[in-house]
C-alpha cells in the first residue's frame, strides 16, 4: 500500500497569527501518507456501514481494489487505495 506522502501541504500548529502564510507547512513522510489511507477508510465506512466491526473484510477489500501502479511489489505493495473501486465492489 502506498499513498501520497511527499510535499503535502498541511496545517501547522506553531503559526504566527499575524502571518497567514504560517498557517500551512509543506511536509513529507509517513505522517503525511497515513491520513490519505485513513480518509479512504473513513469514507468507505460512512457509505457502507455494514462493514463497521469487520476490519478483516475491510482490509481485504482495500487491498483487492487498490490501483496497481505497475511498479515492483516491494516498492508499491498493493498500490494506491481507491475508494471508488471499494464502493463499486460492494
């Protein structure tokens, strides 16, 4: 599983109230990628509430419906999460 994690624009906690540009910061890393996957799962569970409480089924569906990037599996895993494919498969 991969998700966007490079140069993500995010809210910044230590901002200067007099400088609107300080409200956002560009960051990279797993802490920027994980919210993308969490958001896909939250969106899926809000639309398909019958899957709440069945994490193994959700995980299987997430992996089966991810978009393959045609890269080495050691680099991309199963690919990029695809909410529309998850919803279409249920």
